[in-house]
C-alpha cells in the first residue's frame, strides 16, 4: 500500500563545508552520537522523499548547530551564513520540494540579528532554527531578549531543536557516558527544560507572535505540564510568569506551538500529548539523515498505521500529514529593522562533543 502524502518539517542537511567544520572543531561525532555525522546529498534526500511520498522537506542544521568554535565569532558567522545560503540555493532551485529553517550564530546577538534579517528578507527562509540551549544558556534567558523582540516583530516561526545539556560546571564536569547516544534520551529532557523555561521566564506571554515548532512531540514535556505549572504557582517563586497555570499553558500551546512526530513517537508517546493539544497542532517529521533512510521508511509505514488508529477520520490524518504544515508555512515575515551592538553575555563553554 502506498504511503500517505506528507510534508516533513524536521529534516536536516549537511553540506560538505559544514561536515568539514564539524571535524575541524572537534565534533567528528556530533553532539554525543556514537557514529560520525551521516552522509547527505540533495539527490539522496529527493530519492527518499519519493520513496516515502514526502512532497516537501523543511531543512535545518541539527545539533550542535553552527557555533562549533565558541571562541571564534567570525568563524561562527561565516559558517552560519554559508549553511543558510546553501539551503536557500536548494529552495530557490526546488521551491516545491524544499524549504529551510535558518540557523543563527548565537550567542552572538548582533550577528544573529543580522542573520535574521538576511535569512528572512533576502534568502526567503521559512523560519529560524534555535537549539534548546546555547552552551548552557537556555532560551528564555535575558541575554536573548533582543533576538525574541525581533522574531516576535516578524511573527516568525521558530523550529526548536534539542542539543546536549550543559552543566553549570562546564568543561570541568564529568563527561556524559558515550555508550548511548545523547539523542536517545538527553535530547528529550533538554527539550522539556527549554520549553518549560520559555513559559517560566515569561517569554511566551511577552512575545505572543512567535510560533514554536517542538520536535519529538515535545520530548518529556507533556506529562509534566500540570506538575511544573501548578507547583511553581504554589511555591510563589519570584520572577516567574504570573499567569502560569495548567490551563494557561494548555491555552498557549494550542495558540503558539506545533509538535512534530519525528522518531518513535507513535503509538505511545503521542498519547501523552493528545490530552493537551488538538490535532491542528501536529506535524510530520522524519529527522533524516540522522534517522537513516531505511529507518525513515520503516517509521513512515508505522506512522500511517498508528495514525489511522489514533485518528479514524481521514480529515484529521490529512491535517497531521500536510494541512497543518501548509498553514504554518503560509506565515509571512515583516520587514527587518536595524540591529544594535552586541551585548557582553559571559556564557559558559561546554566541552566539545568528540
């Protein structure tokens, strides 16, 4: 039986210069993976899309992102621009098959503001890819306020991607075990921490025009919604979002958030999210090529089977597979505004992942 038509909002690309940079800066086994960065080509990606009936893929750089040399801001800016222009060239040649989430050279605020403008106004990016933390500083930190000001002004889409957690002790911490890839479980916990921080810090209420795409159905976040939202309110912690409550979080995730199904998210993990979101907030994701082609094919088949069990109404399944993404990708960006000087952020540096 033919696989259902789908739009893939969680797909990655690894241009040659980026892969070279991974090795040059000590990320030969990127971000806790037990294997080197996977091979990728536009042709192989198109072949897989044809096999699994994907009509369009939205490309992004995966973890560890483009800030591979934290003490070399110029190298980070150049690599970020190269990756964004590479993706833009693919989209320009094949606009029906590809889009992209643009990378930013965080924690460089000035460079990121310039890249937001360039990617949105010149390169026609579909949105922006942000990692859950930048060398230990999580989204929602005051250091990133100007970034969120601009993204909110543009009513931008932000694709959140997990990365390795960074302990407060930085590079003197005991390294995490390399026996199991961090993407197996650490990524899901870091996603949860990042999303919670967006709520706790007031980011969600302060910048209500940003739309977030959260991968892997929110990681470990959904079953913790009642716990973190209710507990923080009861504890009366200072400097926390005053609106915070389980009902308010539920209202906001149905207004500002989408969740993709990348990985082994069906049939079980999705059941933890469905009490909180409507079918209108679900998207398909493959995570190719970090999920190899054979696994993507197998998971696509499972996805169709389990989706039919979860949503007997074909109209609901169509929303998950294509219509929700079409609505999301139909968002437009406003014109850019000039940036301001780079702030002194004083962020910690995590050890390299090799």
